[in-house]
C-alpha cells in the first residue's frame, strides 16, 4: 500500500498550486484578459424628474473601457406620446486598445432592483441601436516641411481614407483643412473627385499652425447638420504658430459647449520620430468618443488611417425607451446593458 506522510502531502499541494499559477500565467503571457470582442457592458444612471424629461449619464468607472462616448455629458430625451419617453445616445462606438472596431449584434437591458438586491433583465424597457448613415468628416492635415519626402505617403494614405469612407457609407460629406505656416481649406462636399484632387495638389510649408487649423475644422463641422460629425487630425509636430488665444483648452471648450444636438468627435494621429509630437495634448484633444494614435513610422501610419476609416464609418445611435414614471435625480434608476458584438 502506498503511504504518504503529512509533510509530503503539504509539499505536493504547494507544488500543485504553484504549477497551476505558472500555467495560468503562461496562458495570457501577462496580457490583460478582459473582454476584447464578444460582450461589453455599459452602466447608466437614469432619471426623469417630471415624467416627461428623461436623462441618462454613463458610469465611466463601471463601463467597459472599449466603449467610446462622451462620459462628461448628460444625454437628454423627450416624451413620446402619453406613455413613453426616449433618450437618443449619439456617436457611440466600441474600439479596443488596438483600434479594432466592433459591430453591435444585440443589446440586453438590465435594471438593478433593490427588492432582490440584484440585476433583473428588462424586456419592457429596451435599448435599440442603429448605424448613423449621415456622416460629415473633416480631415486636418499637417503639411509642414518636417515630414520631408514622407509627405507623399501622407497624401496617399489620406486619399485612401477618403475612398474608404465614401465606399462604406452612402450619405457622407467631407472637407479638408491643411496647415503649415498658413492654413488652407476645402469646404465640406460630397464631391469625392474634388477632394482627392485637392489632397494631391497640397504643397509643403514651414511651421505648424495646428490649433488654428483644428479651430477652423470644428467650425466647419458645427455649421453642418449631420448626425455624426468627425474631426480627424494628423500631425508630426507640436503647434508653434497659432494665436495665443487658440489653445487645447479653448478647442475642447468649444466642442463641449456646442449647442447642436450632435457634437463633434475628435480623433488625433501623431506621427512619432519627425517634428516631436506632444502626446498628452493630442490625447487630450481626442474628445467625445474619439481616440488618439501614435504610429512610429509611415508604415504604421498607413495602418492607422485604414483602421480609422472603419471606425469613423461605423458609428451608432442608441435609443433607450422607457415609460413616463417620475424618477428623482438623487435616486436614479441603475441600468446595465450587455452588448453582444462581432468584428
């Protein structure tokens, strides 16, 4: 008969646990194992003080980090007839750390119930979704001399980006703002050949008037009536030629204080290794559900433009429908939505 003493058993147990730990660690190679493609969660507070004035606010701390939305904003809704209210959440995207974009397949709604101290699936109050087909995009392009011969590649990637957007969306409009020591622009248009010809004709210049160029692009979009407004900003350097009054804080304030129903989403691209980009500033300027990317060379820059082409065109509007029950703001309903996705 096999005999195992207590000390041997303890050693065996310790080695088993250690082996399991090492095995599990090797499974993910130290990488983050949070959801990357199948299901994501959003958490909202909902209140309706009058019964006909619904509002929702995202809980950024609990919501999956892949959700791209303006977390600082309260989304306001309105009454629908005598029984329902609706809140529309615009410019909603799901993008992971590698800038992969996700398609929504289904959304399940839950509400936290105090009586059971748990989440309960809700089949009466629902979150519907649909892709926004009405998109306006302004591309802000750096054409400073620091790009050197790589500027030809930038023009090619920008043109490919334009072709991709027009191919994937029927109702799209685009404009261009290009900058160096001076700023030029092509107004928002549906004329794709005109846009491509304009990009091809760009000439390089000195200095980097980045913030003023962005300001012009924001104005162009805020004067537009599209349901999805996107500003794409590319630079290889740091602003050194704008007016002192045009700062990153000024630009962010301008976007966030916009009185239009649909706000501008800003995506920033900083090419490293050229003019010396300011990462914190570009990250700050990626607002309202936008993201920032920092390719290290022109090969990676092409990949970024390709990925953003899909991200920009794949934007959702969510609609939360609920009854007209009055809910105080200081005791909001706690909502959770589980989003099933594909890539």
